């Protein structure tokens, strides 16, 4: 699969078909191809650095975002998507790491940066008759296609670099998930995740590869329950791509059923545990739809295992498997000493294969710690230590949690230490421990336990901490509850005693 050639093919063969629908605006395949060609020509003309430094694309769910992504890669540069939900201080961190020659801003960016191309200019360059690149001469092979930043335990995000080969190999597999590729032609795909999360790669590029229509759902709709069902009803969605948490949220409304979405054929889930309960409810409300659970970290290009969750599987008492490994990849379960575990034995999930990332952008040490090269049966592989715990049973992978302090909250990947390091930046704070609060095996909220502040136990003190944190962290990383203590319990090694802190909350 060559995604850029594939999009051009759709532009030639079904140019009038809607490629992306975002709120009230839409672009056809022909427009998507034309507009991104023009913007690519503009990038090539104005920026000639030999390194082809990646470009940051800032915004939310507009068609300009997707046009900009394609323009960057057609101009031979990776893009780095940054959603409007990212606080400006974090956007600043990303800009300092990437140092893009220009930011393509589909929404107003309220921080000063050398060169920012705003939405009016984006519109003019893409829609006015002007130069365009004559052929797709963009990124290929080992060139980075995109960089997605994810929470880092150091308190600053880290950028996962995904090559063109990785994306194309991923698409070879994802286009056939749930239904064959040709059955996805002309189908409507739900885009729920912001483009700065790699789950969106599953809907955006699978849809464009299959000649589907991406139906993006913006933040304001997702947060307004009354609007949400109304919008879904008119969406005509056939392929649902979301986190299980988002499906759970929709299930809270009894209208969310086959009657609301009669054309729904497949649910594709990734990013967090799909519970038996959620699967069973979906099977009752959508008896004709296939439910596919997939698993993988951003570092291995979205997902690399799949399983069809049948009613029989969902009825089992045990937790659902995350699936069998896709072609071109291997999963090894490793013991602490690095040896490969036996069937059924729990250990760290290590991923090998052709969709493993090139590493963390401009972070050689972090890259060395997590990624490696190896040879198996005469074949060279790139590998990644996921930090996930799991086991294999007859070729089927089961996920059992984490080795470290990374969690998933409502589908978002969060390093607990990322929050703690940012709390320590706030005035008067001596120490902080963040405790994930779970229910039914899923993290439902976060509580921060903080020492050092003089004024405590007041609503205002907690509010001040939250307000302060919002300057550094996206809303979903800000703990819901703040508890002030005299001192954080410590272990004999002088580290915060997380178990004892957890005990304080009971
Ligand atoms: P992200 O990089 O945001 O996609 O997060 C990757 C992490 O999410 C993985 O390392 C797992 O810890 C978790 N994850 C991904 N898919 C699943 C799944 N199907 N079931 C349980 N956890 C998952």
C-alpha cells in the first residue's frame, strides 16, 4: 500500500466522492488531492532546508488539518499534529523539540512563533488556482510520515516518529479489519480521536486508503450529550472507530442502537481495555455489527493485534483477549531476565516487526532505552519494549496491565509522573503523588495528594492547583480531586510510598 498514490487514484476514479466531512464543511477526493498539491508546492517553494524538518500542524477537526497533513508529506516532510486541547506551554515544548520551519495553523495559535500560516492563508493557497506539485514526490520508505507526541514520565511529552513504511504496512492490514477492503469503499468512518492521538490514524488513513468518507466529530459535539445523538443519527456511520470509553459514553443513552445507526457494520476499538460488559451491551444494541478489539502502542503504529469479539467470547467471565498478531509482526512475552516466557506465563509484551517506530524524535537516549534491533530466523526486526504486561495463549495475546506508572484514563495515555512533575512546578508544593482511582478494572479518575502548601482543605486551594496545572497539562490530565497532607509517606529508600498514599484515600 502506498497511501499517497492510493489517494491520487481515488481522486482520479471517484473524485466527486466526499473524502472528509468536518461539521458543515466537506472536501471531495479531487479537492483533497488538488488542495494538498497546491499547499505542498507552496511549502517546497518557501522552505528549502535540506533536512526537510517536519512541520507542525495545529488545529482541531477541520478539513484544513487533513489537507495540511497531506501537503507536508507530499512536500517530503513529516507533519506533527497538535490539537487545540494541548495547553500552550506544552505546544511550546513541542515547537522547541521539532523546530518546524513553519506552523500550519487551522485554528488561531496564541503563541508567538517565527512563521505561522493562518487559516485565511491556508484557504487562499489551497483553493486559488496556483502552482501545484506535478507528481507525488513526497516522503517514502524510511522517511518519517508523522510525529505524534505522547505523555512522557519526565514531565515533557515525547514525539513518536512513524515512517512511511510503518504507516503503509499498518494500512495493508487495517484496510481488511472487520470487512474486506472493497466493502469499505464509499463507507462512512467515524473519527472520534483528535488528530494528535494515533487512534485517529486508524480512521483517517484507513478511510482514505479504502475510498471511504471520514466523518469527524469535534470536541464540542462529544461534550454535549444532547447534540451527540442528534449528530450521530444524521452521520450514516458504517465503520465506528473509537476508544471503548467513548462507546461506553454513548451506551449511556438508550437511543444509541441499530435504530440510530442502521448502517453500522463494524466497531473498531483500540487504546484501552474493552470490557466484556461493553462488548455485550453493544452486541445487544447492534446485533448485526462486528466488534473488533485491537491492541498496540503509538510506538508500533496504532495497533498490531486483532480479535473478533463474538457473543460467545463476550460471555466468558475472563477478560477479553486483545488478539492475534498481524502479518509482518511478532509479539514476545519476556521475563525480567529477558528470556522468552512460556505459553500462558505473564511477562512484558515486546513487539517486533515492520510497524515499529523509528524512535522518539530527537531523543536518542529515550529511543535506546525502549527500542532495539534483532535478528530472528535470519530476518532482521526492529523491536520495542512496551512496558505492558501480558501473556500468550495459543497465539492469542491477553493484556494484564502495566509494569510502570502509565495509565489510560477515558482512552488517554498518561504517565502519572508527567502530572506529578508538573504539580511540583506550582508554588508552595513540596511533594505530590497522583493516585489513579479505579472502578471495575478501569481507571475512572485521578486524585493528587500534595504536601507543602500552607493553605489547605479549602475549595479555593484545590481550585488554584487545578488552575495552575491547566497551564501545563491538557484538561484530561488534571486530577479531579486534590488532597493536602502534612507530609507524603516515604519508603525506606526515600521514595514516595505510593501504596501508603493510596491507603490515605480509603
Ligand atoms: P497509545 O500509545 O495511546 O495508543 O497507548 C498505548 C497503550 O494503551 C498500550 O501500551 C496499552 O497499555 C494500552 N492499550 C492499547 N490497546 C489496548 C487494548 N486493546 N486493551 C488494553 N490496553 C490497551
